[in-house]
C-alpha cells in the first residue's frame, strides 16, 4: 500500500478525537478519585447501614424507606437540619470508644452493640459466616467512658422464645426466637424495651438522650428474615424516634467517612467556579495552540541595537527624505577606492588622474565598462531606480577589475 506524499499517519479529526478522549478520561479519573469513598457500594459484610449481610443493617434501611420513614446514610458531620433525627451508631470491636463520644448530636442516639464474630464468605461477596459470639465484656468496652460505669451486659446461651414489651406491659410484637439473647442493665439505665424476664434490651442512659440496643439481632438483616422480626424492629425504632423525624445511620464508625482533599474542594462550591474558569482557559489555550501556524513571533524592540540597526535606521531616514539617489555618487567613490586599493593604484594620483588610470587598466584587462562613465551616471541619478541600476553596474565593474577578489 502506497501513501500519498504529504499525508500524515493520522487525520486531523483522529488526532483531535484522541486528544478529547484523553482529556475527558483524565478529568473523569480525577473526579472518581475525589469521590471514591462515596462511590463504594459498602456491601462488604460489615455491621453497618450499607451492608446486606446477616449482621448488616441494609435490610432495616430498605424497610424504613419502604414504609415512608426518611433515612440518611451519613458519611460525615451532621448538619443543623438533623438535630431531631434518630442517630444510629453501629460500632465494631475495632471502633475506639472515644470516636463514639466525639459524635456531636443534639437529638436521640441509639448505640447498637455487636454480638457476633464473623468471617467473610470467600465465594459470595458481601456474605459472612458467624464463628461464635463476642464476649459481653468486650462489647461493653465500646460504650463511651461517660456512660460505661455501672453498666452490665449479660448474654444467655442457646435459643429462647422472647416476647418483648414496654415496661408497662405493652407488647412490641410477636414472640421471637432469639439466639444468645444479649441484655443490658445498670443503676443509671432506664428500661425502654424489656424481655419476658424484665431484663432490658433497649435502655436509656439517665440524664441523656443516649439509648443502647444490647442485641443487634433485633435490628440487623438476620432478625428481619421473618415478618415478626420486622414488626419488632419497626416498633423499637418508633419508641426511640420522635414522630415524623428521620433516621440517620452513621457510617463513619465503619470506615466510610467522607475525606476532605484539595481535589474535592475544587469540585465543590464555592471553588467550583474557579475550577471551571481554569478549565475554560486551558481549552482556549489549546485551541489557540492548535490553529496557530509556527512558533509565536517575538516582539521586536522599539529601538533596535547594533551596527545593523544603525544602518537600517539611516537607510530609513534617507528613504523618508526621498534622497536615495544622492547616495549614488558617494557609493561610486567607495567602489573606486576599494578597486584602487585592490589593484595597487599609485596613491599620489589626483581624482581625475585616478579615474584615467582605472579606465586604462580596465581597457587593458578587457573590461567593457569605464569608471568615468559610471561616475557620471551616478552623479546624474535622479530616482531610486537610477541608484539601483548604477549600483549594479558599479558592483559588476568592481568584480571584473578585481577578478572577483576584494
């Protein structure tokens, strides 16, 4: 296959397309890098509101949304608009207790204690297998120091049919079959939801708005696998949540905290406008570079420097005065002096004698032109055209007299 001369390997449209695709890909990579934490599905089998595993709380999130309860999955600090909302914290054994205490919220807060040790299912992403229960003493360490003193976490063994009620005896729903039921007690804890033995599973810390749910199976996906569990879970949340308020599941305790970075700040108001302006400037600069032919010309000095500039300026002044033809006679004298020096003419000759000498030497050398005639024509020049003609003839005469040597 032959390629026509002058054709490039790629057409301009192909090159432009490649550049545009590259720029868009780079911009997309930057945006994805800035918002990577928010783009994670979160279905990693953990005990949080994004997880759909048996110990996760993705099921209750979906159930609340289906029943019309506003639900927010929080990755950062709560705003003033969420002051009356129910904040649900789902810490794990790796969560520092002081991190729970640092959560600032003016509304009710429900801390769901963990109960199960789990390992990830290798063949199914987001699934877990339980490998025993967590010791109550370890679960107790997750409570902040301000509410931990005097608190006891108890755990039964085996499966028990449990009927949950309010302290006044109002049932929370049907009887549930719960495995290793976990309860909370203590002098400063006010029972909110109790089992048939009168032991609290949901308690309120006296003088605060902090609730603790001791058994996560009353709220996680494992507990919602039956209709009775779903009914009890909704009833528990209705008790601790004010009418009409939303439910906020905190994700920062589980590693889904929204990180702040310079790239993220540039993609959000108020710096988003500056980023768009910079992007527009790059586009304009790229278009200018693409349509301009050759390198940019440097601006010349207003007043040039050097001998060449001096000569150009002098010539410009002569041209402006329309006196170019007056340069013919001086130029003829310069050529005569140059030739006389080159051929070794006697220095004592007068100007008429030197002209005659050059004419004789030219005749002897076979030069047709005579300097005396060229000098007369130079004196009679009246236009710039006459100057150029005489200068050309003088230059030719010089080359013939000196045989091409200076």
